């Protein structure tokens, strides 16, 4: 019975990982045609408000559902579970209504703080999503806690698909009608609550089907209100749940700080409004690039997360330590490779995706976030499986403080380049703080047997070879700003980089045989 439940959990984790991968790809990719249609100023309008949407969606999709699923899995009876879900729904409803009212009626104030009063209706539009949070978070938490991941996975992909469709339709209508950027932004942000309603319908259908099939057949235990009370649940929500949510939304909070400080900072330093919007729109190109890079960086290590959970559940310390070590090493390997490759190919990527080479240096610095954010995510995964939250929360708060302090200073001297640097420094600070809570063994994972030097050497050689190749064959595309030629050279450089990097890390034995075999297609690569 225990093995069957573990197998069910492992299969569910794989389903959720695939759904999350698809959703992340959609979330990153749609911004490219969207930016192409609405331009830098239109992209600025959308990205200014995006962090508010991102925070709501993290609460409804990953942060609290994951935490709630953990609480559900701890219950032993149907009554206990019902009581937990009911009280969680009430607490989340209070939270959601509070934030909805606060954001909706303070939209004018928030827009003023962002330095652009025309953003008010867009902020009000996205605030409606907060009212859906209790329904989405509790239903997803319930399904995940009872090891039924498919409803959550389908709702996640369906929600993202509908949202992307509405946003691209808004952009298309903007190009055909005489809308301004703010009208387009208002329609585009309506995608948040429209997609949320679609997800809620999917989850409601799944709940109805389950109820009609009478899946659960467990003995009931009465009078469990004394065991599960509001105070106990609220305390855990405010500690474990809050930490999971904050770290899941780390990059979104850094973007939120940019929304309040970057445009204002550019204006304060003598740049006119139109140019400041243009520069902020160029800066915001970095976000989908980082998302794409992190998808690549974390896709391979995601295969180890179910093994990590399994080892901890079975109290197999040796297997847990080995899997945690592999998770860190694999994440570091592919995050470093993705970061290096995207920086070397940045001029061609920028021209291919966005139609010009503006902001290459700004975007290259911003892309360093791929490495640090991926490593933070890996550490956080390990800590969550051990129920360790304190140092991660402290690291998060310190990182936000660093970003806020540095942004004002750096923007004054370096403009958008300074904001990119502040993001990277803040992520590095979080990573260093989180490492303080790691065991000595964990701290040595990335330098064991010259792992760090081998990784740096492999990435360095790959970067030099790809750069030389681009200098020999690709400069014409940049000079003429030919997007199709730039795309061809991006593809050629990317394939060369991947081939060289894989050959180098296999030759220098960067990863162990066990680690290769845990990766998708790892066995085939080793054979070749």
C-alpha cells in the first residue's frame, strides 16, 4: 500500500512538472510576438502591471496550493480534511478580499507611485483576479494533497493557454484599431481573471466528477474542530506557506520593485517620459529571456525532485543527501551553460526576437539572474523537503532590501543597466544568505572534486568557440539588422554551443554516471 502511494506521488510529480514546463514555455514565448506587435512603449505598459498579476497567480498556483497540499496529506480522516479545507478557504478569502479592495480602491495611488497615472484602469482590472484565489488555491491544494495531480495540471495549462490567447488578441486589435497603449493594456490584463475563471471551471468539473464517483471511502471521525483550529492553520500559513509563496514569487517581487522605481528613476534623472517608457520596455525584454533560460536550466534537474521527496519520506538520509547533491550540481551545470550561451548570443537573440539590438549589455547583465535564481530554487527545493524555512525567508527579505537600496543609486548613475545590476546583486545576496543554513556537505557540493573549475572551464571554452564562430559568419546580420539571418546564426551558434558544452562536460567527467542516467536522454548521450 505504501509503495503504491509512493508510486502515485512520483507519477503525480512528473505530471505537475510537465504541466509547469508547458506553462512556463507559454508564459515566456508569448511576450515575443506581443512585444513585436505593441512595441517598447506598449510592452512597458503591460510589464508595469504584470508583477501584480504574477503575485496573485503565484498564490493561486504554486505557493499556497503546494503548502496546502502538504497540510491535506497530513490529515487522516475525511472530517479532518473537510475542516482544514473549510478553514483554509475562509482565511484565504479574508486575504483575497482585503487585497482586492486595497488594490482596486488604491489603483490611483499605486499608479501615481509608479509615476504614470494612466495605469489606474489596468491596475483595477487585474485586481479582480484576487477574488478567485481562495477557490483556485484550495481546490488545487486538495487535489495535490490527495495525489490527484491531473486536475491541477490541466487547469494550469488551460489557464495559461486562454490567457496568452486573450493577450495576443488584444495586441492584434491594437495594431488594427486606433487604441493607445493603455487601452490595449487594460484589455490584455483582463486575461488574468478570464483565464482564472477558465481554470476554476476545469477544477469545478473535476470536483463534480469525483463527488459523483464517490472516490473517497474513509471512516469519519467527529468533533475534530479542537484538533484543527484557525489559530493553528493561520500560524502555519504565516510561516511555512508565506515562505513558499515568497520564494516562488522571488523574481516577480524584484520586477515589482522595478515597476515602482525604474521609470520614476529615469524621469528624475532628466529623461523625458516617452524615452523612459521606451527604455523600460527594452529593459523588460530581459524577463522572458530569463524565464526561457530558467526553463532550460531547471528542466533537467526537475527529474530529481520526486526522488528527493521519496528519499525524505522514507527517511533514507544517504539517498536524500546524494539526490540533493545531484540536484545542486545538475542545476548549476545547465544554469551556467544557459546563462553563458544566452549572453554570448545576446545580439542575435535580441535582433531575432525583438527586431533590433537595443539594450544588449543591459539584457546580458540581467541574464545573470538565470544562474543565481536557479540555484536559489534548487536550495529552496531541498529546504522545503526538510521543512526548513527561516533562513530562506531572511534571505528573501535581505535580497529585497538590497534591490530597493541599490536601485535608486544605480539607476541614477547607470540607468537601466544599473537596475539589471541591482537585480543580480540582490539574487546573489539571497543565495549567500541561504547557503548559511546549509550543512558543510551542502556547501561543498559545487566545489567537490574541482566541479566548479571544470564547469567554468567548459563554459569558457564554449563561449570562446561560439563567439569566434559568430565573429566569422554572423556580423553581417547585425550590421544589416536582418532578423532571419540573425535567427539562422542564433540557431547555428546555439547548436554549436550545446554540442561543444556536452562534449566537454562528458570528457572532463563533470557529472557522475548516476547523474547522467537520471537525466532525460542521459543514457543515449553517454552511449554516443
